[in-house]
C-alpha cells in the first residue's frame, strides 16, 4: 500500500517527502481474544468484520497485536488458528500468549522447574518458551505416587507410603510455573504445597526464603460458549494461596505473568512498536481492547493505553452502542471502586469503525 501511495503521488506530480510518508502516524491495537474475537472455538461475526477492516488483501495495514491470558503450545499455533477464523494473515510475532513473556526468564531456563497446567501441549509449550528441564505432574505420579493420596483408591494400591531413599534426579525443584489453569486440582495443589514448604526438596520443611513461584493468568473467570462465566487460573491460585496461608501463616509470594501486569503489557507494546517500524509508520494512540473490566480495562489504564471494553464476553450491556469515559463496576466483590473505561462498545467492529471514521 505504501508503494501504491508513492506511485500515485509521482503520477500526479505532487511534491512529497519520503521521510514524511515513512513516519506517518497510525493507531495501534492490542486486542484480547476470548470474549472479543471468539466465544470458545467459535468466531464472532462482528470480530471477523472488524479485524478485516484493519487489513488490505488480508494483510494488516495497522499495527495489531493479539494479547490473551489464554495459552497454546506456541504462538504460531494460535496465529494459524486465528488466521483461519478471521480470514486474515496473522504472524506468530503478532500473538502474545499468557506465558510468552517467560521467554525472557533466561535465568530459569537451565533449572529444574515444575510446570503445572493443562497436560495437553504443556511439554511442547515449556520447550518453546526455552525451558530445558521442565518437570510435570505425571513425572511425580509415576516416580513418587505416595504424595497423591487424596483419592483413597490410590492410597489403597500403594506398596509403600513413604518417600524412597533415592529421589529422582530432577529433585530438587528450583522453581514453579503455573502455566495455565491446572486440571486434577487436588494432586497439583498437594504437590505444589509440598514443594514450596520443603523448598523443592520434598524431604523436610524449609523455613527460609520461599521457593520462587510464577503464576500465569490472574483471570478469575473467562467467557466460553457456556452462558455463565467459567473459573480460570486466578481462581486456582486464590485457592492455593488460602490453603498456604492456613498451613504456614504466611502470604504466598507470587510473580504474576499475563494481563494486567506491567511485564506482559511492556512485552506486548514492544512487539507493537516493532510492527509499526516494519510498516514504516509512527505509532499513534494505542487501544487496549478486551471484555474484562478487571483485567483488560485495568491493564490498559495502568499501562498508558486507551482502554476499550466490549460487550461480547464477560462484560455485557445490550443498551450500549458506543460510550466514552464510562464508569464500570468491578466483577471482583472485594473491589468497591468503580473502574473507568475510555470507551465501551457493543463489539469490536463498532469501535474499529469509530476509530477509522474519526
């Protein structure tokens, strides 16, 4: 498109500066996925139409990054999935998954790290993030089954209920990553608590500094096809923290990754800036678009972006087409403060139309 503009200007003999063309300003968009573009695996028609307006011949002509608190084995997998749903070409470097910023945690990559989460794709994900020695729940269940006895049927089948004298070579665990919402909550919770209070050794209680813990995705709920919100990773960590405090009298120390953290938004904004440079344009206003007031709106507000709340996911309001500077009640009962959204739109297409027309 840039070449076409230059050719048109030359044909019309209009004086121009290539530097001016190369540094024209364009708005940038950091867009949530679940509840904005999709509900579960189904694409929203308004999302498909809206995203296509940011493209020309299926290629983006505005800087766009897709930022989600969801996960996938890799950014390229999610990019292919979205490309097929939206009928546009999305590159892997336009996708930031909830755990993508962990690629920067190089000091963890050579250590024995326990990964908790969904078993499908978890090994591939950890490898793609750069972790060379990840350990998983199934490793402990195979090697040390005596830890997992909440299900009494497992306990009755044990030959021995105590730790063996020789532990697996991946012990001690040097850190924990909750990569996404775990399944088998009771086994994950028991093992994570055991690892934390023994500082990864499992042999005796450790009273010193807490074993490092990274948790990805502070979301309490998310919007699936089901008509009611579904609990997410933030709900699991809330439960884990409460149990840990009852056991130890201490607050669980957590380093969060994912929206609305500064870590994640800094990563996404750097990628957005790179996209603008590749398009030879200056990055203008940045719009953070999402469906969760406590995550997407708070994240945009606290990271120097324009917050945009759409009504197609967690947040619903069928009376709104487009409103500016609207105060929204938090979905978290302990938060009594109203949250200001710079824009509230019926859906992403309505908002994109507003920006492009203005």
